[in-house]
C-alpha cells in the first residue's frame, strides 16, 4: 500500500526548458548567406564554375559550410532557461500579491498583467536563477517580445496546466522501425 510519505518522497513539481537564441544579430547574417546560396544554386550559367564531385559548385559548398558554421555558432549562443512550477499555495499567494488593476479586470485577467509576469519568471526560473530586477533587465534590454512571450507563457502554463505522461511520436517511430517498442 502506498503511503502519503511515499507520495511526498516521489513528488516533483513539473519543469520545462525554454531555449532562446540571444545572438539575434546573427540571424541577418544567416539569412544573407541563405540568400546567396539560393542565388548560386539557381544560377543558370555554372559552366565556368569549379565543380566538386557532388555536382555542386565550390561556391555552393563554401556557402553551405559558412551557413552550417554560423548555425553552430547560433546554437552555442542559445541560452536554455529551466523553469519549475510553483506549488499551488505559492502560486495562489503570488496571484493574491499581484492583484489586477482595473485595465487587467477589463481584459479578463485575475492578476496584475504588468507585475505578475516578471515575478513568475523570477520565481520559476531555476537555471539561471534570477532576481526580479534581473528579470526586468532581461525583459527591458535583452529579449524580444516573442522571446519574452515564450519564457513567460511557459512559466505561466507550468502553473496552470496538469502534468500528463508525454508521448513522443519521433521516439515511437524510431523504436517501432527497430522492433524495440
């Protein structure tokens, strides 16, 4: 028979990660290389080009290598934020602390739409750990609106959604093709 002590010992609050590319300036460089590669690939006159054994011009190969190197650089500049849900009591205390303003009530919110998001991310982000002023700086100076939305909505939904046993279609397909599922 399972006891409450067993339940308590095995219980862990849900966690999620949010990878954010913080070297956004590299996006333009990536897009320009992609544009150059498309031009090179559709160039009608490749007779003068030095061709590799693959049938691609050296310029195509060099551009592809530059794109891959840049993609790896962008991947290295990705910061993964690890978030952990709050207990129900901590969540309800946080909602109570960040009471809705009149404009929040008009929008159908049960909380202050300006102060709660920063407080939730600060409370839920376990790696890197951040204070409220640090999260404010992150929002005001580092992240785009889209990146902030991803980070905040993940923290918000961690606290508002249930946890189910996940299913991975990719893993299932791999295992079924190898006969190990």
